[in-house]
């Protein structure tokens, strides 16, 4: 391609100098210059359709710039293009709703651990020292076990219920529940279902993030392509304005033609300024997802290489909608709601509890008093619900949540089907537009060349040239938009079938 263009440029250059050497042929020479510029523009668009190999990129360093329009465009064009896969990988590492969903998943995992722990006994050690002041009075007793009998004077503790002045307690207690009502088992199943729902929620959040990154990526690619197209259009308009000025100086055209050419340049300049603003905003949107600094340049791959593949859309089938993670999440939510019904029903059933304690309670830490007070205490209790007005209401509420989950599933199924058919229709339409507009670009460029030639020969007014230029710009913008619409519709279609 480059060799062909060089040869063609050389031929045009030779013809330019031949015309320039002729007498009174300066305006025609500039006409040939414009044709050369149009050839260069057409070749640039053709070369941009060739897909370029791209290596792994890293986050570029922060740059300090004035961020004016010209420097921004130059930095964007000089930056190494970021592939869509690389943008997605960077976004997955940033703070987002995906991170929140993953934290919710970890929280649900801890709930499962707590539900499992409820089946095991709880062991508690509670050593205690109690000191009670002695009574103000004294008690005299006779110890008949000695010969002769002796009199013993003691001071009892001051509180009525105290066992001794100094009391030492060292007890180890084991307690728990025997799940005869099924409450603990239902709680564990519910928490496992909620964990699965949270895991699927993380997957859904990941897919939503990828979809948002794809939209931002293609928006920037479209904005960049429109800005470059606006630069090409402005360059062509300025060349034509210069050519018209030379013709006016030679007395071959009316002054109004120069005014119209200048207005054409002004219009193209306004389009370029709007395109730069749109590109800057689109770049900021992508930076939010990938974690780039807002002063760092970012560029995407050329949108013109994102052309439709044959039979690509036809390979996506409606049956694949059922593979979306949302349906598995609905099933997990329904299972959790069913377990809530069982938990509510268990509140009206008996439940066994047990408690086993071992240790000593002594007024001394000496071996003999401690040994004499060692013992074991076992308690088994039965909780029998007699009256709980809210138990039936909780069961009814849980059953209503099952109906709610089923209703949400049916509604989502219709919405997913609607998204599938809408995206497929948009993709079909965009693919047809791309093929038609791509063929029309060549005709629009030929129309511009012919209009300039007719105007130079005095066979057509300048309005014919401006109309042809406007038509070429409109055709290019429509082609860029069609490629963008196809890629976004394809991304939505993949999202609709759970990919």
C-alpha cells in the first residue's frame, strides 16, 4: 500500500511542476495540490483499517501539561493504544461495585461458619474469687471430737447468703443445643444459599463492570476517530480556502467564493473543537475505570479495525439466555427463602438444650478443701413453645418472599429476552449500515474531486464543492457511528446470553 501511494504521489508531483511551469497556471497548480491532499487523506483512512499488533501496556506516568486542545490531541495520538482486554483487566483491579460485591460474598461466608459453629458445644471457663467481710459478731462452738473438748470461736461471713469469708470458684461449663426442631440445620442451609447468591452477585457485578468499560472504551475510540476525521476535513477546507484566495487574486472567481470557502473552514474548525471536547470527556470516563491519572494520556485501538465478522451475530442463540448467572442467583434466593420458612416453623417446635459444668467451690485453695468440693453438674432443658403470636406471621412472611423471588425471576426472564432481541436487531442494522457506508465513502471522495475539478474549470459554482465536502464529512461520521453501534450492540448481545 505504501509503495503504491508513493508512486502515485510522484506522478502527481511531476504533473504539479509541469502545470506550475506553464504561464498563468498557478490556480490550476493548487488544484492539483488539493487532489494530492485528498489522495493522502484517503490513503490514511485505508491504512488505518489494518489491525496493528499491540504489546502489554502498563499505566503511563503522570504528565504535567497545560491540557490545551492541541497538546491533548498530540498526546493521545502519541500514546500507545490500550487494548480492550487490557482496559478490562485494569478496571477489575480498581475500587468499584465489584469490590463491594466481593466483600459481601466474604461476609456471607462468615455467616456459614457461624451457622456450622452452632452445632458444636460452647466451652466457657469462669474462675472467680469472692471476698466477704466477716460478721461483727462471734460464734462459739464446742468441738467434742477432741479430748478433752475444746471451745472454738469463729467469725462467720457478714452476708446472709455467703458461704465463707473467702470463696474460690473454678468452673468449666459446656452448653449447646440438640437440634430436634431443625432450626440449626435450616439456618445452615439458608446461609449456604445466601453465600451462593452473594458469589453470583459478584459475578454479575463483574459482568456489569466489563460492560461499562466496553462502553467507555468504544466511546473514546469513536471520539478519537471523529476528532481525526475533523482534522482531515479542516485541512482539506483550509487548502481549498487557500486555493480560492489564489483564484480570487488572479481574478478568476468572485469575492463571495472566498467568503464561502472561509465559512466552510470556520464550520470545520468548530466541528474539530467539539470533537476535541468530546474526546477529552470520553477519555476521562475511561480513566475512572482503569485507574489512570486524569493528566495521563490514554488511547484506544483504531475503531476502523473493529469490523463485523461474517455470521457472527447469527451464532448467538436465545436459548443461551438461561446460562446467565442471574437465574442461578434467583434459584439461590428462592432456596434461602424456603429455609426461612423452615426456621419460622421450627420456632413452634420443642428444642433441647444442655449444660455440663465441672469444677470446685471452696473457701480455701489448699488441696484437701479443693478435693472435697470437686463435682460435676449436668442440666438438660426442653424449650416448649406455648404461645407466640408472631411465629405464624413470620412463616407467612417467608412464604411471601418465595413468591416474590419467583415473580422477580419471571420478570427478569422477559427483560433478558427483550435485551437479547433488541441488541441483535441493533447489531444487524449496524452491520448493514457499515457495508453500505463503506461503499459510499469512495463515491463521496470521488464526488469531492469531481466537484473541485468542475469548479476549477468554471463549470460549477462553489456551493457544489461545499456540498460535496459536507456530504463526505457526513458519510465518514455515519460510518464511524455505525461501527460504534455494532460493537456496543455486540457487547450487549454477549451480555444478554451470559458471556
